[in-house]
C-alpha cells in the first residue's frame, strides 16, 4: 500500500486522504496525485497522509473487491488473523488511523452508475464534521448514518471525523469530479488551518439533505432516461420510460419524492429491481439545482478562462 506523508514545518492537524478502498474507483487516485503535485503543499502546517490506492489487489485487477471477493469497506476494523480484507483493514486501523485527526475518503459510483459530486457524512449531532463538509464546498451534502464494517464507522469509533466524497463512476475518469475533489480537499485544509484561505474562498451555506431514496426498475427492458444527473425533480414527475425491445409494454418511471438526482445508472438495459435513480430529498430543490449548475460550470474545462496547471482529462 503506497503511503505518502507530507510534514509541514509547523505542527497542526494530521489529515488522511485515501482513495480506492474499492479498487475500481479510480477518480480518487487522480485526485490524490493532483493534491501531492500541488505547489501549495510546500507551505502547509501540520501533516497530510495520502494513500492513493488502499485496495491495491482490486486496483490492479480492475475490481471493486479483493481476490477473496470481500468488500474491504465492510471489513473494518479487521483483525491480524482474519481474511485478506480483514487483515488489510487492520493495517489501516493500526498503522495509519492512530496518527490522524481527520479523514477524507474518496469514492465513486459503481460500474456504469454515476454519482453527482457529493459529501456523505454523519452530520446530525456532529458539528465538526458538518463544518468540514461545508468547507469541502460541493452543493450536495447528504446526512448518512454510519454502516457497520465501514471505514467511516471504524474511524468514527476513534472519534475522528470522516467525510466520504462520492463523484463519477467506477473505472472512468471524470474531470469535473476530479477538480471538485481537489478543490474540496484544499477547502478542508484551509478550514483546518493547514493552509491559508484563498482570497476567492467563500464559506458555503449548503443545504443538507437528511434522507435519500433509490428508485428501482419496475420491469426489465430498455431504459430511456429523460432527466440528467443533478436535475431537480418533483414528486410524481416522469424520470424515464422502460419498454421491451419492440417498443411495447412501455411503463413510465416517476419520482416518489421531490429533490435532486444525485446518482443514476448509465446503462440503458435494466433488470426488474435494479437501482436506476438516486434522489436526495430536498424541500428547496430549486436553490440546490441552481448551485449545482453554477458549480459544474465553474469546474467545466470548457469554461476555463486561463490555462490549468493540470491538462483536463477527456
């Protein structure tokens, strides 16, 4: 497991940024590379621990899982004598976590399933985690309860606040998602006092979604989506149609709630029961939608007014 440690000249927080706990979620690998290459890293206070690839076994085989088919993110805190996943989780918890004061864990959607850039964290009753989430600066923050066996829960058991950043899909680079991740991590480092705030930095008053809902295919067939990721949707609004290959037996898929589409499948072929849309429940979805549109335009390579230090990935 490659581990990079960057010590500032002055003492301060110790932030862990890690990626590819799921081996096929590669956006985070590029985010970590860009963070480590950032010129401002030479002037940080405190310590940055960066792990671009936690699940090396899954990464080299282009797989979400370890060779024993276990999900590393359901194997924490692990043990010295357990399965391969359990032993790897134990190394992270015993060798890395005791040094850390905060954690940012980088993820993407699954294969052929895309996530809008978003922060998931246990926000309710956790003011420090909420402030970190707002400092990250993405328009969508989802209060997400801790899951047994997850890295997030294991770190939180050590009273370490954790942000989980979700953006893009597995096995594909997404330039906007990558830029949002880099910008967000720099924002958190500014909040923690590890670097000076940019004069362009603005504290955000992002609305927090307290719940979300997956919408599943009611039948197998060909999915024709008519809403984009990041779209505002109303309760009972039609999001897609499913029909058989001959165009018959068409059925409309409607949203059960009002909110923002924060995840969706990119495959037109679906099976009954398959997750096709993930909707964050917002009562003021219009304001969130406007923030998403402005944020994506700011990060879109086509809107760059000056040449970027990092050539955009296409």
